[in-house]
C-alpha cells in the first residue's frame, strides 16, 4: 500500500514538472487559456458530485419525514453514536440545558394565567382508574394537565408477581453492573445516609439490604448508562402507553425504611411525562403548581400504594414526596419526552 502511494505521488510530480516545462515562457493569459479544458472538467466533476450529494440528502430527508420507522431507526443510531462518544466528550450536562448558548438579552416568556394555568384551576384531587386505555388517559387527563393514578398498571409485571422482590434484589441489580473500583455513580443523590463517591455509593447499596439498618431514606437519579440499564429489568413499559410515546430517558429510585419525614422531598424533574411506579410499600406525594399558577391552582395530594402508578405531565406541576412509613418502600420514577402535538 505504501509503495503504491509513493508511485502515485512520483507520477503526479513528474506530470507537474512536465506541465511547468511546457508552460515556460507563456504569459498568464496563455496559461489560463491552455488550462481552461482542465479547469472546466474539474468544475463539472465538482458540480456533479454536489448534485449527487444534494439528491441523496433530499431523498433521505423525504424518507425520514414520511416514515416513522426511518425516524425511529435514525433516532436509535443517533443515541448509540452519542453513547459511543462519551469516552471522548461528556455531553450529558448539555442534555439537561434548555439553551446551549447563553443570551443575556433573552427573557423567558411569562405564562399567560388565563391561557395556561386555567388547565389546573379546577383540579382538587387525583382520580384512580383501572383497565384504561391510552386514548382515555390522553383525552381525560394528560391533555388537561390532570394527574391520574392507574391502580392496575403493574399487575402483569413479573416483579409484582414475585414474593421475593425486596431491597436485596434492587441492590444486586446495581452491584452486578460495573467493576468494584468503578460502580454506578448517581446524580441528585439525597439521603440521611451519606455517600459522596462511587465507592461509597456501592457501600451504601450493600448496606441497604441489612435488616438492622432502620429509619432511613434515599433517592437518586440514574444518569449513568450502566445504572439505567441495571434498573430496567425491574420495571416494564406500562400497558396504557401507546407505542408512539418515546421510551423513558431517565429514571429515579425512591427507597425508604420506617422513615417518618416532616418535610416533603422535592425531585427536580425535566418537563415531560412523569410516571411513578410503586413496587413495594407506599408513597405520599404533593403536586404543587408552578409559582406562576399558585394563585389559580390548588395543591394536590395523594398516596400511591403498592402496584399503582401515578401519571402526570409536569408542565404546571412540581413533584414532592414523603417516604412511606412501612418497613420497605420502593418506587421508580421515569421521565419521558412529551409533545402534546405529536404524541397520539
């Protein structure tokens, strides 16, 4: 390969020397006239290549815009490419940014109370439904920014049918991923038990299965890819969500044991579709209107019991919870991108 490359370079150098000898003594205008056929051929080649690339891009854009399957595959390839890019560039902090370039002259538009907050003005409680459908939830709740609890959301999940799923199953799922020196490190970690590094977090995870450890709570966001994958076998896509709804891109873990909280714990969730799956025990929650809607909308409170799922779109709500007071409480919160104009 190297010899062929040297041969091509030698031939090109010989041709250039020959060209210089032939054009020696010619004026600039004569050189331009002599090279005109070569320049014209090169321009035709460039134009032809540009036209082919433009045609290919147009066909690809047409296929992607008209085919949901093509968009789904492109999305999957893009996600894989971003994951492969992580060792060289950690783009995850940018994922949570609403704007990539700071503009000091930009002021976010204020929500119009009459147009937006009116959605939650009449909401005073959370309905409980069963044997529901996506269309019913969309029409009756999600498009009205109304929360709802689906009481049979997890009846078919293997986790819920097992009597052997407790803290040790959850901890083992984490310990099976990653090496001993580099385990999954969570984001937004909060607990009355301290854990400041990946090694300490693994130690904490190991302690959670100890029955002698009492009166504690912990919650964290799985922002690490391996941590998210380790948790996914424990829950499934709810039966009431349509296939057009994107998969959850983040998940949280809420766990506690005999912990009596005086202050509700706030989760900083991204704007979108939120589901709270109660795998064991119970969780009390508050849905608080965003500050702009406080004067028009009421605080909504409720309790999620084992096997139930709270579903809401948090455009107008902030979510807070209080750990259940039972011996073992486990809940998983998922965040999903949500666009009311395209999700049907």
